[in-house]
């Protein structure tokens, strides 16, 4: 039953872009159920933590937030606290025992149940909906999106890869793809709302397989590019083993598909990649890198790296450093290995690398990558780049921040530009993370 003035809710989102997209879905479901969005966590009747379990520190952050909410609940007796997403799916009902402050739990496949779960929680039942639903893709739900420049469009959910270190198959279930027609419907809605950039999302987006007509990701990407000619198109995250020549051609041949590919490698050692069950070795990975750079001049590559995985030796670490020097990524997400309950590594591989060694190796990776990133950006000084303005700069309202098609952050003088504009910028300075430039003028809308 809907209520014109239902209880207010606030969602605190942790983790990846997929979680951000899920929060937009949750918001739409709750608003359709008669609830309303609160202006802040302090003003909310219901607080939902939408959680990520991939990294150990993400779980720790959630724990700290729940401790804070315990105090908030003492001050406001009617406050309801829910935890959604990957952490409750990972830890199950044990979370209710660990954290008495929690009133309800919802896994990634049960967001449609949230209005009913909240109703049960109001009666003191502490419900949990944590079953996997292989048919659930949330097709037909129009996510609630804040006004902005970019929009996320999920096209796959779950993952079948079973990498030894990763909890995603256990927290998001088996891989399933959105029907092609549902993706295109959402793309049309995004275009109608005036967004300038669309990011197609999935745990392994390039293994997309249309359940209606068998289309693969390259076909989907081309179709989205044609349907949204006035938008930039991005996608993440890719698995190296699923980068096909046809997909590379789709990027190369479509002017509004960004020349940036996130290509997680995790390690530069084929021996470690085998232990990680990544499905490829370094030779195959480097062949993919060569294909991307041959077909897409100026393509930028980013990656993920894990230091100190089970059994990693000094020579494996040195192989990772050598890979960084050879590929020269624009950027990388870098972590040291922490065992995750339920994964293949947790079950079958000994965590042999001492924490101090993991941290030392990680720091060496970070230091090298930062120097490479700075060199890559320095090479851009003096060039003119095409930037999609996203927001005001944090430092000054007289400056805007945006990104190039290669996903490089650029800060530039506002001039007559506004967020959402496509701007020509002359790069004048570079740091290890950001380019600074001079506004050369607003360009026409992208490719329409």
C-alpha cells in the first residue's frame, strides 16, 4: 500500500559503481512503495547501508558506520537501520547477531522485497531476504538518478569467473545479462533526460550475452553508441580473457565510445595468475594490450593489482613491476591481499606472505605506478583535449573539472562553460593525477 507521505529514507553507498547503480534502483523501488528520500542521514526515518564485501577495509568501514548508528538509534528510538548488498549476502543472518542495531537485511537480488522488509522491521521482526534469484536483473525498473552529467546502466549482474581471491560470485551470484531490449529502453530514458555520458556496468561486462537474441557485448556496445550519438559511452569492468577483436573494432570504429579500457591484471606473474584462476597468462594479456593499442591509437589503459597473494615470491613481485614498466598504465587500483571468507583461496591456499612484506611490495607498486602516471600526464602538456565538464572544481567556483575520452581528470578555467558542456582545453600543467588547462571554448554537443 502506498502512502503519499511515507517514512523517509537515506542510503549510504559503499564500494563500486555497481553499488551506486543499485542504490538508484533501491531508491526507485522505495519511492514507488510510498517512501520518500531524506535530505540527510540525520533527517531519515530509515537508514540503509548499501555495502561492498570485496575489500576487507570496506567491511571495516561498514562496522564503524553501524557503531555510529547505534548512538543515533538511542537518540531516535523509531529509527530503522537496514544493511543491503554484498556484506549481508556474504555474512548471512550472522550479521543480525553481530550487530543488534540492524533491523533488516537484503541481498543484491532481493531489493524488490525492501518495502515488505521495512514493514516487518517496524513490527520488530528483524527480517532477512538473502536468497539468490538467477532471474533477477531489475529489468523494468527506472532507476532514480540525481541530476548530473553521467548515468550508469547495468547490463550484467553476478560473475561466473571464480577468481580465487574474489567474493563476487558468492555475494552477487551467477552471471546473468539484462535483455537487450531492456538495456536499450534504459539508454533511451537516459538520453531523454539529457545525460552526456553513459557507463555500461557489470562485474564482467564484456561477457554480456543477450538472453533474448544472443547478442554479445560488441553488438550491444555498437547499438548503444548508435542510440545515444550525443553521449560519450564507457564500460567497466572488463575481463582480459573476454576482450575480443570484434569488441576492439567496435571501440575503434565508434567516435562516441571512449578510448579507455579498464583491464584488470592482478599480477604480472603467469604463475600467480594460474593460482588466482584468472583464465589467462601474461603472454595472452600482453597480446590483448598490443591489439588495443594497434587498433585504438592513444587508448589509455588502467588496471587492478594485488600485492602478496598466496605463495607470491620475490620473482613474482618483480614480474609485476616489470609489467608496469612495459604496459605503462595511466592509473591502477592497488591493494595487498587479504583473505576473504568462502573464496577458493581462503579454502585451499595458505596465506604465506607476511603482512609487512605485503605492505612493502604494495608500496613499491604504488611508487612505481605514481611515477608512470605522472610521466603519462606530463606527455599531455601542450596538447588540446576534448573534455566533458562534470562539476565545479573543489578548489574554486571559477574552475570546472571534467574528463577526457581517455578518462584523464582535467581542471580548467570556467569561462562560459557549464557542467555538461563539451570543452576544448589546452593542457598547461600536469601532476601525478590531474591535468590543468586553459579553456579554448565550448564545443558542439558530442556526435549528434
